[in-house]
């Protein structure tokens, strides 16, 4: 009797199969300066923000940090900056960077992070996670189980 071979159909892949489990996390109370140093040291562009129990509180990206620091320039005299941009007064780059560094040291992660975060469960299909990222224009999703962060999945990790 001839045996029929049944073609194997690959099962859909889940986020859990490709997520990073060893996640670099930030604390809400950390300064932006400390958070920026953590991102650079670990060569990552963003990280989840968690409390002491591992519960997700938000996400902080490089863009969030830079935008918050630059917003500090406008707290200074806007006319001064406008004059420098127009070439009506000398450009004080050292003063500008002093202001930016001061903002990074003074602001806390919780003041700048994105609090409403799109998340996925470990059993979420990779295709669904990719669609969510594409529709929101984001590059990473925290993976939660019972409200606790268990991993991160990035766009580049998805097939």
C-alpha cells in the first residue's frame, strides 16, 4: 500500500518566538540624562519604563528625550534665539548646550515618556504585531503577561 505524504503547513509564528527576553528597562524616577546614557550605552533607540514590580508604565525613545531637551530652549528668552537664528546676535552654542544638559538632568522619565502604550501578548501572531506597528508607525512593542513585562518585540525581529 502506497503511503501518501501530507505537506507540512507551518504554524503561524507568535511574538514569543522572536521577542527579546532580556529587556533593558528604565525607571520612572530616573533623569532623562541617566535614561539617555542607558540607551546609548546599550545601543538601543528606546526602552520600556517599569515600576519596581515589573509593571509597564510607559515607553521612552531617543526622540522623546531630544524633543524634551529642545523644548527647554523655548523656556529661555525666545527673542534671543530668534536673533541668533537671524544672525542679529552671536550664536552662543555653549550656552545652548548648557541649557539642554540642564534640562536632561532636571527632567524625569515619567514627565516625558509615552504613557499610553500599545502592547501585545506573547501568543500574538507575528503578522498581527507587524500590522499594529505599521499602522501606528512604531518600531517596538512591549510583550506583557498578566500585566508584567516579559519581553520586547521589534519590527526588525518580525518576519
